[in-house]
C-alpha cells in the first residue's frame, strides 16, 4: 500500500510539474530612436493572459522637448482610457517620459483594441497566441531578456 501511494505521489508530482511549465512569462526588449521598450507577456499554454509594456522615451534622443512630447502623447493616451482590461499611464520626467501599458486579455474586448494607436491585434480571434506574439516581436527586432 505504501509503495502504491509513493508511485501515485510521484505521478502526481510529474503531472503538476508538467502543467506548471506551460504557464509563466517571457520578456522582450528593444531600443531604437530614443525609445527603450520592455514587453512582458504572461501566458497559460499558448494563450496570452496579460501583457505589460514599459516604454522609456528620451526627449533629447527623440529630438523633442518635454512640452512637445507631452502635447503629442496626451491625445493618444486619452484613447486608451476607459477600456475594461486596459491600464495606461505616462509619467513625464525632466529628461524622459515613461509609459506603462497593461492589457488583461482575460477582461478586454479585443475589438476595442483594434483601432488604438500602436496596436496590432487580430480581432477575429478569441485569444492572443503566445507563439504568434513571440514570432511577431522577434521579427520586429525585439530580443528575449
């Protein structure tokens, strides 16, 4: 009996370890034209459940002043407000702006994301694929962190 319990425990441990390896997060980074981007994708299997993007934008490297950048960024930022499952904010420091965008794919309506600036979403699907997201980011010059 003790041997059977040991075997069952081992099988259960292997099963749990196997399942947990299909959940997690991956982070991708890119830096170009004064903008450093870090995207962290959270997933379960091939389904992306959440994505957090942090853009750090250096005014001098982008050849704009803080006020010029603020005037360009705020109208775009307003379009992200009030959408369930989306949180977006920009902090304007003296030398750079830091934008944080979090999308909870378990709550957001993908159709509402389609027309937002900078979004490349296929609204005909029910979920976002980790494999497709990873391939897209790598093809855009992102590297895995």
